[in-house]
C-alpha cells in the first residue's frame, strides 16, 4: 500500500511540476514531501535553505522560509485546513482559501487551492496545495499575452539597485503636428503599432521594456554576470542588443507608415521619422514599480537624465549613439552589426543643432554619433 500511495503522490508531483505552479505536496500524515521550483523561487530559497522535507506541517511552517513568506494567518489557515481534512475524510476533496504571501516586502493576496489525493480504495494518499492569483480567467488571459521571457527578466528586478545597462529611447519626431493632422483614431492606431513593434523588438533581443509615454518608448538591456577583464563580453552583449533594436526600428516604422497609407490613412514616411537615443548607463538605478494599476521597470537618477537628453537632441530621424556604448562592443559584435568603430567620428552633444538648455546642462559633453541609415536592418534582423 505504501508503494501505491507513493506512486500516486509522485503522479501528482509530476503533474504540478509540468504546470509550473507554486505548489506543495504533503503525505497522508501531514509531512511535507515536495515543494515546486516556482514556490522555492518565490520564497527566495537556494540549495542550502531548510524547507522542512519530512517535517509535520505544524512544525515545518514555522521554519524561517515559510514564516517569512506566509503571513501568520495564512500559516494558521493552512494548518487548520489540513488537520480538519485529515480528521474528516468526507469533506469536499477540493477547496479554495484566500491567503496572503509576503513577496518583495509587499503582501499579495492569492488563492490557495487544496486537493485531497486518495487511492482507489479511498485511502488518503496526501494533499496538494497550489498557490495562484485570485483573478478571473479573462484577466489571466490578458496577462498571459505578454512575452514570458520578458516578464521573467522583469521579475528578476524585484530589488531596485544600481545596474549597468544599455538604454534605448525612441520617439516620433514632430509628433505634435502629426497628432493634429490625423484623425484621433488613425493616430492612435499609428502609436499602437509603433509601440507594439518596439516592444516586440526589445523582447526578441533580450531587453526589458521601460516606460511608454504617448508615442515615446524606452528599453533597458542589462549587463548581467561578471564580465571578462579583457573584452567585457557581457557588456558587449547588452550594447549590441540595444543597437540591433535601434537599427531595426526605423525601417520597421517606415513599413508601419506604408501599411497605414495603403489602408487610406493620410500619413507619409517623411511625416513620421523616428528619433532614437542609445546611451550606456554604467550605474543606472533600476527596479520595479508595482501599483494596483501597473507593473513597469524604470530607471532613475542623474545618469537617466543624461541618457534621455541624447534622444531629446536627436532630430530629423537621427539615431544618436553614445561613444561609451559603442566602445563596449567587442570586435565580433561590431562585425555582426556591420559597424567599424574605428571609422566613426563623434560630436559632443553641445555642438549638435537643437541642443537646448536642459541638454547642455545635463549632457552637453557627451560624445555621440548618428547611425541613422546605417546598413539595411529590417524588423526581422537577428539578435
């Protein structure tokens, strides 16, 4: 019988593992037998963390990992639910309890789905607990439309701190007059396609979408890990990904405009030039902003102001890239982008036409070069 029950529990574990849920499985005696990888990630556990395998629920839930993650009322509810069901086998085999998880220093309400697992003869085999959002299916479907890899990168930024990153700022030049000339619905459709295309490119090249404000967009490409002292390949990867997006985006926008014109919208390519700024931020303060209405990644500080000025100064469809970013490309990355850094000539931002007082104040001495029209990079350029 023990072997059959163990096999039954293993089948439950395999199914929950495949579903990638935050879950736990207890045996028929209320002892913890399994915790999903997703649950361990939420709890911030590593290989050395004591999670309580083999311990009874009354004892195991008081371990530091669960006492930190599960509020005291939640731990009490879990204990009471399981103890009641062990004592009363005729209770419904499936139940849901609202509970709270403490994640990233915030209390987050979720649903705890409990499932009593029994053998064919009614013998208790164990209990599975699954922790999931208490959201309607249509809301979950909307959330799931996003790029999973992008959301995973965003989830890794729970703790705001300083990080080196390449940044891309994009905007439609002279968007004010354009918004007045076009019907509102047509202008909205232009911005929707502009934003969607930008976000898709960023996701494809391993970046993180930042703020969207009107027809403006931003993205971050973090340099993760420990770079090699000689060639800094990790920084090169971030810089080359940002450049791949910046070079592919203008032709993609031209395609959008041509498609809209073909649909009868009165917009021309020359009316919708994209201006881009692509700087390097060696010490950006980056993290999540999570509220009841949004989840976004943002960067703050003096370096961000400097970065933003590059895009602000870009006019007439320029793609201004900072010297500090281009010089982080290793030779292979530069060749893949068809860029020869030795042939570039930089100008300081203060010398460019249109440099205003804010740009002079925040970033007048930054060296940049215009890469607009460089190569023939389409929206499907490889990363």
